[in-house]
């Protein structure tokens, strides 16, 4: 399959090229820092951002993409489900 953009260097403004499922954990970091999160099931998302700041995004709707550089999704405070890390 042809990929016209295979030789381009992706920046943060480019769409994600890969994804992984996230299981919230208070102790484990994500395998890599995300460029965005997809939230499949509504609720709160407690996150540790790439800067180290911790924040809770309350009332995130199902199907939302949050453009966040995240290193951890915390179990404590997260009620949303089906969270996908986009990289």
C-alpha cells in the first residue's frame, strides 16, 4: 500500500501514527508519552501530564479525543473507560 507521507518527519501537529490500550494505574507509567487520548466511555480521566502535573478532567464525553501529552493515567479518580493512547 502506498503511503505518500512515509518520508515526512511527523511533528505534534500531525495525526497519530500508532495507538495502545490504557489500563489506569497509580504506579505504572504508560509505555510512551501520548500525543492524545481517545476516551471511549464517558467519565473522569485522572492523568499525569508529560510535565509531571496531575489533573482530573471531569465529565469527559464518550468518543472524545483529548490532545494531551500524558505519561500516566491514574486509577484513582479515573471513571472513564476504553481509553486509548494515541502516538
